[in-house]
C-alpha cells in the first residue's frame, strides 16, 4: 500500500513557520484528516490543522519531546466526532535535504498509535517527521497494518511533493521535450510524466486541452464524455473528421486517437459516461488535476465537490456567446476558473447556477412544466474554436505552472476574457464561511474524502421520463396510500 | 435501470420529515438516489374546493446541493377562476396535478433543511 498525505498550500503555510522557528527546537502540529482508499493506495487529506503549544508538546520521558496525552485525547476525540483520522507532524529542525523518523519516533508510534486508533474509531492515524523540504512518516491503517509514507503533496498555486529524500528527475529528458524542459527543467518534466489528469468534456475546449496535455507529455489523461461526434462539432473538436460525424464516433475515442498520434507513450483512459453518475465520478478521485470543460452546471457542482472533498486542484473553463432569441449577440466572454486553495470555490463565486441545476436535474416533462413563463426557449448559443482555444491554453497553463512549481500568488484567481475588446479581468473569490464545499463549517465536505456526501447520481440512466417507467407505477401506489 | 438505493442525505431528509409528520409521510426511491415524497392531509386555504391534499415533491439525488422545487398538490384542489402566478395545472408522472412554483432564492446547502422548505410551502398554502 502506498500512503500519501495531501495538504493545501494554505495549510502548509500555516504549519511550517510554527514547526521551524528561530529557536531551532522541535515543534509539533496535529492534522485531522479525511481519507481515500483504493486497492494499493491510501491518501490522507488534511482538513484541520492544530498547532501545538509548549504545554501540548512537552519534553518526553521516552524521547526528546512527545505530544501530551491530554492533547492527543482532546484532538482524538474531536477527530472521532467528525469521522476523521489524526496525523501528528513534528519538526527535525536540522534536517534540510532529507529527513527520517528516529528510533524514538517509531517507538513512540508503537506505544501510542494502537490506543489512538481506538480513540478515533478506526480511521487512519499517523506520525510524520518534517524537514524543511522533506517529510518521512508512517501511517497506521490498523494495529497490524502499518505503511511508510510515500510523500506529502502540497496542492495550491505552487504545488510541491515532500519525500524523505529528494527525488531527482530523469536527467536526460527525451529530446522531444527539450524546449519545454529549458523552461521548467527535467524535474518539472518528471512531475508532468507522473501526473494523471482528468479532462471532463472533450468537445470544443476539452479536446484542445487533451491535445496540449499530450504534447506536454503528462503520464495519463482520463477523458470523460458521454457524447458522440456530430457534424456541427467539426468546427471545434480537434482531431475529429467528417467520417467520425457520419459514424457517430464517441468523443472520447477521438481523444484517444488524437493522443496516440501525438505521443503514444501518453496513456489515455477513455470514460464513456456522465460525470454526474457515481461510477463515472469515481474516476476523478484518483487523479492529480481536473480540467472541467463541459457545459452543464451539474458537472460544475460535481467537480467542485470532488475537488474539495479530495483536495484535487482543478480548473473550470467555458466560452460563452450569449445570443438573443433573434440571433443577435448580447455578449462574448471566456471564463477560466481555477479551483485552487485559498480561493473560494465555484459555489462561492456564484458560478454554479441553482436554477440551471434544477432544470438539469428535472425530467424533460418537468422542465417544460416549470418553464411556464417561457424563459428557456432552447436558443442554441454560438460556439467558436478561437474562444475555446483561449480557455484551453489558460487552463493548461494553470495546471502546468502549479504542477512544476512556477506558479505565483494570483494563479488561482478567476480570469474573464472579453475577446471583442481584448480585455482581461482577474477576480479574487472570497470563501464563504458556511460554504458546503470549501469552508471548514461543520456541514462542509472539505477534505472528507470517502466520508464526503457528494451530489452524485446513483445509476447511469438518461434524464428523461423513461427513467420513471418503473417508479411511475410505484408513484401511483404511493398516491393510493396517502 | 432502477435501484432502490437512496442517498444518505436524502434518507436523512426523509427521517426529518417522518419525525415532524408521523404517519403522514410516504416515499419511494426515484431510481437515481433521490425520493418521491408525499405528505398526507396538508391543509388548504379556506374556500378551495377541498380542505386537504397530499403535498408531493421530489427530494433529488443531489439534495441538499439543490433545494426542493417545485411542490405539487392534487388537481382537484385547484381554486375556481384563473390560477394565481405560482400555481399551474400540469401533467406530472402520468397524472394531472397542481404545481406550486415556490423557489428558494437564497438556499444555503447544508444549512437550510427539507423541513424548513416544506413548512414554508405549507405556510404559503395556508396564507392564500
């Protein structure tokens, strides 16, 4: 089992100065963590960080310092109440390049972690020694299931991975990457190669993102789309042909063909489905980055929820041409909305429209009945590849700069481009204190991992009245009862 | 494709309603993780053709991310004359019903509750 801990850049910025102070003494913090488990992998997700004071991290009987039992009990009970695990962090101030758990650390784990597992009710517990740019630890999944920490991933505008020892990238990156390696180094190329990136919606914007990711040389692209190529898509989908339109080829299969032509060593996993469905959304939970390029607000709701529940950086893109019923153009803009802490989420930004969600959740018959004022006349908005290209490049840049460590403060801000006048607007999105997705409010799903309650559909059924063929009879029985 | 599973949040919301209206709540899975719900014997305004109706609605699979909308009552409950703005006669799930277009304009996911929503709908009906 490979164990990783994922923290936000905001959290590490809070913890690091506490752990590494001018006194060069050891200091400690405790994280309350959600978790995500798959076969062969466990990911701990930091939800709360608690900086321990001198009283909570006193000189120890068995080692130099130890977390006071009262502090462990207090925080363990808090973790249990929230269904979370607990991970302690403590500094090894002299460890700069690499760090290792000491013998005292390991003995301390064996003395305490069995009891701690009981306190937190079976959620994972762990202990990590931090160097200034390294981390070594172990995670206890059960009294006899102990796993060494592989790495600590920090997600944010400038992501980083901390390991016990630094990993040097392939010194001789392939010739095909020579020009880009000159910008972000062989280490950056190795980071890209190790990434699994989901692209949700591989139509106009998404196909361009897939193309760029393949050229960059990411390790794996997970392309998700339920749609098939039609004639009217051919002005925008990169790699699609008239033959594809005639045959109704799946968009994900066009993406697969495109990637194999650019770089056969880049793996493409094609998922023919709707990301709103649980079995499809589960593909997102194991990726390193999500690009959302589909039109629906339901997919925005889902990706925003998954990104925050599993601490996965993401970006949503859209090119919008608002047309009036008479065909005249009202406004044209391109939106690039990173989902990177510490920015507020798509919900906080007002980018998930509640009325649109209700329309998309309703059946066709319900939609017609609810549109009794005739506000949604079904006008097809225009769509142009140049607008898609602006958003695709900007989104891929957010991924690239964040992943290879070139991101700076502001990378996570939302961008609105108005191509008619060449304008760019950058927006800081404030996090709402009671947001269900990105806040730390009690009801928030932030960093809860597999314990999160997500807005996912249980079965892959078309959103039409036909889905109620069975339940319709059930509904009549129900009415008869009341 | 159908399933009898109901999302945990939907089940929690149903429990809340059953506690508030004991013996009056009936529900069926909608096949997607949500539930079709009916609350019996909801009081209607004085002067309407019938005194009570079932209040019907769907708790969608993505509740509480989105609120309940709309509500329905029996078609025979419709008051005489032209219907007010928020009331429409519609076909729903194979039958004629009266649709109550009551929207939550400031729904706060996870803070606002299904019970609060239902009580608002009942209050709206009672105050006609």
